[in-house]
C-alpha cells in the first residue's frame, strides 16, 4: 500500500475533472482534448500506483529491491500511452471526416429517438395515430439530420 | 530522380552536390515555401533517422525501443512533409516506393513471426535469447532476439505515420485544393 | 509445437493473417483466402483447447517464459475455450457473409486494405480478451477489439453513420479510460494485475475498498456489455453499421463485456450469495430492453433493443452467482452469440430485399422470399426461447438456477419469463408484419455504392448460406444441449470453485 502525495492527488483530480468535462462537450475536437487529458490523468494515476517518484530503476545484479522504482506501472503506462496515441489520431481523422461530410464535427442527437418521443406526445395529445410515414419510408432514419445542415461536400478521396 | 547520374562526374564537379540542395521546383506555390525550414529539414532528416536507428538498437537495455524509434523516424518524415511538402505531400510517396500499408503489414508480420519462432524450438511464445559475440574494433556485442520484435514494431510505426501523412496530411491538402479549384471553377 | 503455445495461437494467427492481408492488399482473392483460412485454423485450435481444458484442466501459456504473477499468462479454461470456439465460428460465418456482400456490391476483384485486416485484428482482440489471465492485458484486448470496431463502424461513412459512429466511439473511449483507471487503482491497492493473484490479494483488502473496486469493474464492463442504464449508446450506434458489422458487434462485443464481468466477478469479487444490485440491474435490463424493442419501427433498432434485453438474462445468471447460475450464463452466452448474429445477418438480407429498414414499409415478403421467412423465424423463436430451441435450453438453465436460490432470485426468474414472453410477442409481431400481409414493392436504392444495405435487392447464395449455417449452429446447440450443458456446468463449478484456475496459473494451490 503506497501513500500518495497530496499534490499528485490534486493533479490527478484536476485532470480527471477537466477530461470528463471536455468529454461531455458536443464538439468532437473538445472530446478529443478530453480524451487526451483524461488519458494523461489515467497514466499519471498508473504511475503513482507504482510508488513515489524519483526512485532509482532496477539494476542488474542487485537483490535489494526495497527502494527501487516499480517497473511494471511504467510498462503499463507506456502501453496505455501508445493506445491513447492511436485513439487520438483516430479521433482526429473522424473529426475531419465529419467536417467533410456534414460541415461540422458535433455529436448529434439520435433522430429515431426524437421521432419516437414526438410520436408519443402527439398521440397523447390528439388521441389518434400521427401519420407521418411519407418522409420516413425508405429513407434511413437520421439522414434528415444531414439535410438540415449545410453540407460541405468536398471529394472524399480514398482514404481509410 | 535526380540522384541517379548515369554518366561519370567530371573531375572539376566532384564536390558539387549530387542533387539539388533545396526542394526547388517541387513546391508549386512559391508563397508556401519556408527556406529556413527546408534547409533545416534537409540537414535534420538523415540525422534524425540515424538517431531513430540508435534508439531502436539500444532499446533493450537503455531508453528507446521499437516504438519510440519508430516514432522518431516518423517525426523525421513529418518534418520533411511540413518543410518539403507544403502543398504537395506526394513528395514522401514519390521518394518512398513502398506503400505505407505494406510497411505496416511487414512490420506486424515480423513482430508476430518473432513471437511464434521460439515456439518452434519448444520455448514459450515470445521467449528471447541473448547472442553474444566479439567483433574486432567494436568489442563485445550482445544481441537479444527480441530485437526482431522491435524492428517489426519500428517498421509498423513508420508505416502508420506515413499512412497518416498520406491520408491526413496530403489527403486533406488535396481535398482543400480541389475544393478551392471547384469554387473558382464554378465562379 | 508444444501444448503451451496453443493458447497464444488464437491471438497470433489472426494478427499474422491481418499482416498478410495488408501486404496482399491488391489481391482480393488472396485476402479472402487468408481470412477464411486463419479463422478456420483458430476454430480448430479452439476445439483442441476445449477438449484439453475439459479433460485435463486449464491450458496455460506463459508469455516469454515469465512465471505467473510477474509475467503475462494466457489461459484457456472451459469457459474461455468454449466462448472462443463459438465466437470464432460466428466470426467465420460473418466473414463469409461480408465477403459475399462485398462481391455483390463492389465486384469480385475489389480488394480492401482496411476491411480484411481490421476484421482479423478484431478477431485477435476478441481471442485475447477470452484467453488472457491478466487485467491489463484484458484492457489491451478491449482496446484492440474496440479500435478495430471503431474503424469498422465508421468505414465508408455517410452523414448518418458518422453520427452514430461518434456516439459509439466516445462512449467506448470513456469506458476504456474508466477501465484504465480501474487497473491503476487495482494495482495501487494490490500490487498485481494477474487475475489469479488478484483473487487472493483483493480478498485481503478492506471491505470498503473491495466494494469500490467491484463497482468500478461493474460500471466499466457494464458500459461495454450495455447493461441498463448504461445501454443507451447501443441502439443508437449498432443499427446504422453494415449488416455483417452489426452482426459481429452484436454477437461478440457485448458478450466479451459479459465474459469479462463473469470472469472478474467470479474470480476476484466472489460474493457467495445472490447479488442484489446485479439482480435489480438484470431485471431492469430485461424489461427496459424488450419494452424499447416494442416501441421500434426500425428493424435493426428493434433487434438492438432485444439485444440489450437479453444482456439482462446473462446478468441474471451472474447475479445468482452460484455454480448453477454461472453455468446458465455461460450457456446463454453461447446460445445468444449465435442467434443474435444470425438475426442481424438475416435482417441485412431482409433490408436488401425490401429496400427499407422500416417495418411499416415491409409486408408480404413470405411469398417473394420464403427461405428468408424461415431463416428469420427460426432464430427469432430461438431468441424468444420457444422449445425445443437452444434458447429454451439456456433459459431453462437460468430459471432453474433462479428458482433454487431463494425468493429474491425467484422473483427475477419471473421477470425472465415475462421478458421471454414479451420477446416472443415482439419477434412474432415483426415476423407477421414483415412476411405476411400485402406485398409492397421494394424501394430503389438511393445510392448503390455504399455499404448501407438499403434496397439493393441484390443478394447472393453464399450470404444465405452463411446465415443458414448459423441457424444450423444454433439448432445444433439445441441438439447437443446435453454435452454442452455438461461442459458449462463443469465450467460453472470451476468458476465458483476458483481453485483450478488459480492452481493452473500460480501452481501450489494459488498461494502467493
């Protein structure tokens, strides 16, 4: 059981709160920043799990490991950093795709959910079934979202 | 390619640069060029690549390894893309003949095969052996078989970075250029 | 070739295959051959592992020769080998379906540098998640799997799919970071990430800390497994992906979450008595899921809500948390992986025939496509648990476990019956509205060159064959219910006992 320095605990807390706050934003770029900050927070936490900072690394030949740094959290954090790196690039690409396709990078509401909610309220208030099948037959639900937005149509290219 | 002379170099030209020092003529829009950065990139590019190889080789005992080595090498390509690419990132694709996904595939294959090979000798998967030998001038050299895994990761990371440069670097620039040309064409 | 390398093969072979398909990026036939060969080989390895694990106890591979608490181990016990086998079989069928759909849509010669490699990487991630004996490797496995799934769900995007893809990606990323936090806290508290070692170490912790860690695990995997109230992302994101991708996700990804929950709950946080929290969650999940399904008009969304509902069934067996309940969950997972993937594949065929995902716009399909009517009816009835299908067998196992464990579980067992009946109502209503009534003309496809399977009306025999093969597998599960429930009940005993797993990993009775 290791004790944690208050400063580090505070840093972790700040990183987590900032990260989750950003994660809750609509814009994908802020979400991306949130993932990065949150990733830093998680990695810092992983590092702190290995004991206080500043200890010497494990040396070849010495058997007394009491004062030495725990290498495992460092290895774990390294892996986690790689994964966060991959996710960051992926989110950047996704944000760019979204910008190309719909003209912004905002996370949108689910249209089908809204449609069901609307149907329920109208039905309740009017006591009869709302007939608005015309616009939804055959068209994929949710694609109406795009038609509201100015679609910045740039050629997509053949990127992955 | 300018770097393949098919005639012998005249004696009075032997110390001339073998190829154009600047990436002149490859940037269509002169305003987007940054002379200082181009020059720095030209000097730094090979240096950083050698440094990445150093990181790759010392990685087993020192700080470094396949991933960081690959990332540093990738940064060299990024620098070159920024400096030489400007509006035309095809530069990297033109100089490097192998397609980035193939590089990723080869790297992954090397890494996985390295993991599987020890099993053929009855050892656990991913086990490694040390091979030590003596070379004149260089002294005792110890190579760990997991270096092959690092090389695989190194190639994979370079491939990923190049693919990112291709799709998100020059790809975005191409999209933007086509979008502006469409607009001017329409107007 | 030694036995100790076998558990590594299901992870390494797909990765090698992925590398090969990238290098062979210009030859579509080579890619298809590699994909099918690799997955068949993995299925064969899974059979061998299952037989070995059933006869001689868990098969362990120490990676790099490092012994257990320090190094990473891969371990195939009955549960993981069984799930690995069924997952690989389903993945193989989905791959055949996907290959053929690509042939129909893009022509025989169109290769892809992303689809085949990513598909195999996903398979490697799923295998690693089943086989790893290490909490951090489990995180890595989830990341491999999810990263591949992000790419699959946002490939060839249009405006709709990018919206649903974003929801999925952000929720998954949040849960992954939560998982990483859990790993860090677990390591800080115990100093190990080895699951078998954790079984000992966590028990030594103060009760409050144990509860915190257990809750973190439940929330993390609850998001991945789509337990109500953490399910909201699933019906938003799955329905918009191409049919094979949805089938794969619905079949495998949520079940990997269930598997992780099953493994950690039984091994690290055993309660020894029915867990009230999980019982409530199971009941709520079952009811909310099936009621959500009844409100839907979109076929894929309806199936997604049914998926959520049936996650509740699996949580129920886990909540009972004795050997019988855990065995019931294992059996249910096996059954549900098959049947849910089948339903989404058949739904893909239906939407291709009718040109819509809206159930109101369908009708009278039975006359035009009788085979499709049968292919949808069998897995639909299986999902509802009509005897003598595999769903009935699995539900029976759960109900028995529920009935034998006091009044609390018996009440939730009643909810199981209710949810099953509602599921039956939902699927029968869908079947009637889609296949009976006045035939409606198939709608023209607005854009034939996207993966969005709307109204291309183009299908091919192998797509039917792949779906039919999965139907046969689910029927075979019902036929082989005896031996299968034998394996799952032995697996349940092992899971609750914990000793075989810990002995296999750590030796000497799991003592540190």
